[in-house]
C-alpha cells in the first residue's frame, strides 16, 4: 500500500519507565498531551562523542511510541543531541515536514500526492522508510456480547456515508441487507437493537485514512458516495478519549491502532474482521502474516533537505534502522521481516 469502572491504560504509563520525559501516546494518530522530548543536554555532555545538535520529529501518534523509544536509546549513546518527538497526527506532521520545520515525519500511512506536491513546491526532498506493521483494531466494550465479528460491509453499514443519522445498531439492518444483496458484505446483520455510540479518529488521523482505505473505500466507490464516512460521530484526536468512551459504554464502537488496543486489552474488546476468508482477530501473528484484513505499514519520512545541515540526523536514522528497530516490538507493534528491513536500509543507503 502506497499505503466502566476501570481506568484505561495510558501510553504515558506504559512508556514512563522507557522514555526520558515521555508523554502518553495521543490520538491514532493524534494527541493533546505534551510531546516526548529527550532530556536536555547536560554541560560537558557533548564531549563524550562529539555529536551535537537537535532533531525535530513530528507526525503520527501511532508511530510516536516507537520513535520516542528510539530517541531515548540514541540519546543515551549521544547525549549531546537533543531530540523532540511529538504526535499531533500524520497529516499535521506532513504539514510541518513539507514546510521545512522538522527533520523526520512519523506516518501511519504513505504520503499523499497533495502532500508530496507541497513538499516539492517548498523544495523539501525526502526518503520514505518503512519501519513496522500495525493493524487498525475495531473496538467495542467488553460488555458487548452481541457483536464479535464484522465484515467490511458491516463496517460500511455502521460508519459509512450512508449510515448518517443511524442512532442504533439495528438502524443499519436495512442498509446491510442492500449490501448483502449486491454482494458487498453485511453478513453480521441483523445487528442488536441498542444505541450505537461511536468514538473514533478524525480526518487528521492516519488511522482514519487507513481505516477508510482498508475497510470502506471499495464499497464507498461501488455505492457512488463522495464522503468516506458519516460525519455525525464523536471524532477525537486523542486515542485516550476513544479508549475511555469505548470501554465505558456497553454498546460502543470505534477503532485505534493495534498497539494502543494491546495496551488496553483488559478493558476493550477487539471485534474480529472478516475480509472474505473468515473472521480474524488482530494479533501480532495475524498482522505479521497479513491475514488480518486491516493491517498496514508504518513509516518515517526523512528530510534530505535538512540532512546536509544537521550532522546528527544521519546517525539518528542509521541507529533507527539498526539497533533502534528493537523498539518496534517493545512498543507493541509488529517487527518487519528481514527482507523488508533490508529494503529500508537499502533505500536509506541509496540516499545521495
């Protein structure tokens, strides 16, 4: 792809022992919490290895925990380099990146043509490096026993453009029947007669984009719709809000990146997804082998325009694609197979 009663776990708690001054991971892509920032450089620290400077990283809050761990490890070896990592969202990150404001852009989807054009117009050259795999996890409350598996037709019937105004799960039964008659899915109907309470990422999120591309696009096109989703749901730029709302409402619905679900799996239920070959739950194994239908790659984009003027940037990316990749599993994501790691290293090695 060019491509109730329990308090939710937070990425901040999960990473506090791992990242210097690390903040909680916000939305799938987005967060309203402080950025994870490497510790300030101590006096005389630069003398240890001579490497100094600063590195600015922005973008996907899905990728943020990985990059924050890499930054913490790199800073341990190179204390003369200050590193800032923030996760406002993939789209927001690319805006800053293409304006020449950041060195690295974390991304939970591939760069869009419009974003690449904005970079080109600003004279910002870049290289795309795949660093991990993730699976968009479709969620409901642990108390929801009525729904365990949905196909892409079901997902469209519940949150696609034609579901605008549906207040209960059962309101989608008629649309699901139309989809089934057209061979477009909807096998999970009839749905329960219960309130449909949706909290999910908004349009600034790479996780929103990935969900739309992987789950909805084909049906949206077949149905002749212009909008990717209904707009009358609570869109949040903070995954903690999504977790709070989904876990506390017994008939909830939403989606987040796999690692954020994994960190909160004791209070959330992942709905299995049927992509045509049966129901599959998101897991390390199903994402790694591609059997989970909503799997996706994660990327970092490195500014070649800032590479020559920032002597710390090259060594940071070298480290990221080397020892730093151990951070992928530590953050709860899926490690790339050896051949994909080699491809990323080759792409980086071919720069210049």
